[in-house]
C-alpha cells in the first residue's frame, strides 16, 4: 500500500481521503492543529516550517504533496536533498508561491498574460499606471489568496505600505467578460490530462460558484485554455494538479490570472461531476500512476461554495430540499466568511442544475 | 457533527468513510482487530459479542449501525435497553440473522418466495424432497453467507450433520433465468427509496458481477421487485439499506432468495454509478436524514468483484489499461478467494461498459 504524505490538514487534504480509501492508498497528514479538516487522516501535528518536523514526517512516506503552498523553499529543498519525492517539487512550486517569479517564467514560456511589471518604488508603479490608463492591480508577490494581497490602485501612494516591505507585482487591469479555470494534472513521467474548461464566478475576490463546462465557450477559447495549461504543466514540470485561473478578456484574449499547484476550488465540481475527480487524479499523479478519464458525467455541473458553517440541521434541510444535491462539509467550526463546504448538482439542463444547486446552498444562509 | 458508530471494520464500514467525510459525519468503528479494512475510522478494537464492550462503544455515538449481521441479539437488546439508537433494530435484524424467521415473516407479509419448510428431522426433509421432485436447497438458519451454509440435496442423509445441530431451512430449488437484486433504503420516519433493479451474476455461490440496471427487464418484473423490497422494508421496519436478493424464475415469478440489512455487494455499483451511493444513503437513513436521489448517472454500470489481492502495481496496471475504470481496494492482505476489491465502469453502451470493466478487473488475475 503506497503512502502519500500531505502537508497541511485543510479541506483539500480532507477531500483526498475518499479517493485514497477507494484506491487503497495510505494517506498521512501533517496537521498544524488537532482540529484540522483532514484530522481523520492526521498522523502528526507539527509545524510545516520546521525542517526536522517535516523531514521526520516525510521519511515514512513514499511521496510528499500539499494541502497548501506555504511550505518554505528551504524546507522543500531539505526534503529533496534527503531523497524524499516531493510533488510538485520546489522548482515548480516556487511559481505558485511567488507571483513575480510566475509572471517572469510565463513570459519566457510565451504564455498569454496581462501586461505586468515588477515595481520596487512608487515611481515604478506610477510609470506603469501612466502607461495603462491610470489604473492597475497591485499584488504582494507572496501570501495572497482569496482576494487578500490584491488591490486595484489609481495612485502609487495606495500601495506605499506594500512597497515599503519589498517589490510588488503590478498588472494591467484586464477588462474581462468572465473568469475561467483550466484544471490539468501531470505525472512525473509526463502524462497530462485536462478537465473540461469551467467558468468561475467570484464575489468579493472569492470563488462563489463554478459552472462546468463554461457555457457558450468558443472552440478557440477552449483550445487556448487547454494549450496554456498544458504548456505551463510541462514547462514548469508540474506534478499533481495545476489550476490555471484565466480571464476571458473583452477583446477575446485568454490570459493567465493565477496559478495553483494543488487541487483547487474551481475543481471541486469534479468530485461529483466527472469520471475522475481532481483529488483522485492528484493522488494518481503524485504516485506517478496512470491518470484517469476526465469526462463529465452529465452535460452540466454547478458547484456553489458555502461560507461560515454547515450545521447538521441545515445539512439535513439541504438534503431534504434537493435530493439530487451533493453536500460537502469541511468539518470546520463556524467562522463568518470562511469556506465551510460546498454543494454540487449535475444534470442535463443548466438552468435546472443551477437552480437546484443554489436552492440547496441557500439552506445554509 | 453527528456520530455514527459502526460495529465491524470490514469493507462495508470502509466504504462508509467517503460519504461520512463528505457529509461531515463522524464515523467511529468498533473493529475486531487492528488491521480491519475500515481501520482508518477504527476508534476501538473489541469483541462485538461482549455486551460491556459494545455498550461502552455505543454510548458515545448518536446511532449504532453495522458492517455485518453477526452481533448477537442479547447484545443488540442491551443497547436498546440502554437507550442507544440501533439501526436497523434487533427486531428487524433478526430476519437477516435467522433464515427460518425470515421465511416465516415473509410468508405472513404475503411476499412471493420459494416453497419452504422448517425441517427438524430427516423425515421432514425427505417429505419435502418427495413433494418437490426429489431435490431441494438446505440452509443452516444462521451464519451462512457467500454460498456457505447452503447445500443442494437429493437425499435427507446429505443434511444429516446439520440436522443433528438443529432445525434447518429447506427450500424449493427454483428453476430461474437469472438472479436480481433490489436495493432500498428506509429511514425511521418512514421515507424509503429504491435504486434501479440490478442483475447479479454468481460464480460458486459468490457474487462475481453486477449489471445495473438489469438488462431486458420487463415492467412487471421491475414493479414486482420494487414492491417486494418496499413491503419488506416497511413490514419489517428496516432502517438503513436493505438488499433483497431475488430469483427471476423460469415461469416469470419474482421470488425472494435472501435478505441483507446493510449495504450489500449488489449495491457497490451505486458508488460510481448513481447519484446517491448505498453507503451515503445508509448513513443518511440511520441518522433519519432525508434520503438522496437514486437515479443512475449513465445508462449502464457494471461492477466486477476482485478476489485474492489488489497489489499496488496491478492497481496501476488496471488504471492504465482502462482510464475510465473506478478501482476500489479494500485494504486487505492477500488471501485466495476473499473479496479484495471491485471495479466499476459506467457508460452508454452495455457491451463496451462490460468489456472495460472486465478488462480492468482482469489486471488482477
């Protein structure tokens, strides 16, 4: 029985448990605290920033992978030096950890992306603003997620606090029709498989809803998204799941917004909606096992995030209202605004599927 | 978070883990040994025949259910007396534990079944043989499964050893076209839902293959099977999943062969093939939560049992050969003839689905 070690015990590690059980994989989780989402599979509680802790955990595993992208590079490199299989490896993962590194590398690979620059000073930022109609997106290179570490600015002074701490990434504010996400998995021996392109709907910088496949998508956009994801997966030697968040710009361009090198919110719909879920595929990929079919099980799937809490009585309510809804609870205590679970419905009619998914999710309002 | 306690740590308890994770249910398993299939969720190792052990385990759970039907009635009744919610309850479960009790009760309910008698002596058996063309099926009332405790006899002497130990069940040898299974779940408040009727293919008294739905089934047979299962579920106040194994007799009658009051091998196809799996439905039912939609996700599903072992390299082989196959390993050590896992494929063409499922399963030969 192969042993996959996961650093981090959040909902992504939790959702790896079902496919691990199915495939006879032993999942071991290094948790930050006793009460993590993936506590069922937690074999150790410890600090993922501590080399000795992570090394001790990793030595008993066949391969190490991640629930999040925050493991420091020195820890990752110590694992590799000790002969541990780390997937994705530190060289790949750096591009999901540092947005400036990501932009520079995607430029080298010729991947379409928004205009961008590295700004070290207010003057750098002011110059970019001048060249881009007076508005731009400023991002801290590290640590941002779910809208955190991102600001739309019209004046360099609005990013002064960040610039004091170091260089920032500045990006063109892309006028876009909508956001898309292209999920792909790649295994070390090179095999890669994409899932159908999805549309993601963000509210307040956080993913609220995913529609699979993206409705009314042209063949050209579909092809562009798959080519971008495939180029990045191979170009960066990604192993495991890679999520490429994309803008479908008003002018028709498909541009890379963000990368994640792990199962991703935009892929939760694959659990109930596709032959192979992103979590199963991730485990197969990091073990260098053959990848699974990514075909959809129905014409449409809609995934809605639930924030705050999923109390038991509300779960029963949702299941009663919508017998076809698949409810996923992350086993977290209640906290306003935090992703606590999601609901997926699949079927042949998009309006009906979306209605049922939203009605089930509304049970938690 | 509701706590469901499962007595027994076999593959049925194991396959309850994924839906428990999804629905935010805490699963606690009372295992017989450290290395049970469901060891990931095992919170205690102990003897399920010991009242104090089971009571101690059960007191911390919201509801108790089962991986197998072997928990003695005195233990079950002690749980009920202590105020524990036991689902299915001892009165219902008795009919899955004792085949003579089952036959007598189904007769009271007017459920179609093979001719049968309770034989206490060789003379009783000989008389039944005389009335039924000289051949009959003899079953020990308790403890039989997968062909064990079942003999076809032409002479009362062939069951002499069993008759010495006590009364036996004697049944008409039904000339049948095929075997079917009707799965249903019922919750305490009375809601019940059937899954589509399936065909089961047995080899050596053991389920080898399940085809969902049963091909070329008439409306009358489909209706009869659903009515039988519904009548039994309500008539016996079953809570949780009930599997009704049926004969489709040569003369067109649909007759009850066996009952199981738990998720059942004939329902494994529901994990990958239906909106709500039997394992999720069982958890929902025993918690008295609303039941889920049981619609199939594709026109056809084929499930093949794998016996002996599922070594890692063979799992990878199967996944490589058939990217659409869903492989389920039960985490057991190798042992010839023992159910070690199963493979399911779903799709729109039965021949193609069956070919792919058998090809994937053949990777383990």
